[in-house]
């Protein structure tokens, strides 16, 4: 039996992934943070491509992941200040 439909759990909903990237970025500044994100994003794009996700959808998914990471960082900052 061959299943041509591939279902990938959205990256931005993977709590452990979002939190681990957010924590790593919080420990970096400037170019180090940018380089870390570029490397992580590239890995995600490759993984999504490997499972058959079209490049434009993969890019959208990585973009949603970035927003989730930034939201996580912002929420953590607010909770830390409060």
C-alpha cells in the first residue's frame, strides 16, 4: 500500500523544538544569533524537502516556526519581568 499524502506535524507546534531554539537564541547576540537561526532554518528546510514538502510551503513553515520562537522569547521575557 502506497500513501502519497504526507502529513507533517507543524514545526511551530512542536513545543520542545520552539523552546530549544528560543533558549539557544537567548544565549546568543548579534551575528551569533543570526548565524544560529540561519543554520537551524536551513536544516529545517532540508528536512521538510526530504519528506516531500514543496519549497514554498517549507519556507512558510519555517517562517511560522520563527514567529513561534520569537513569541516564546517575548512571553518568557514578560514572565521574567513580572
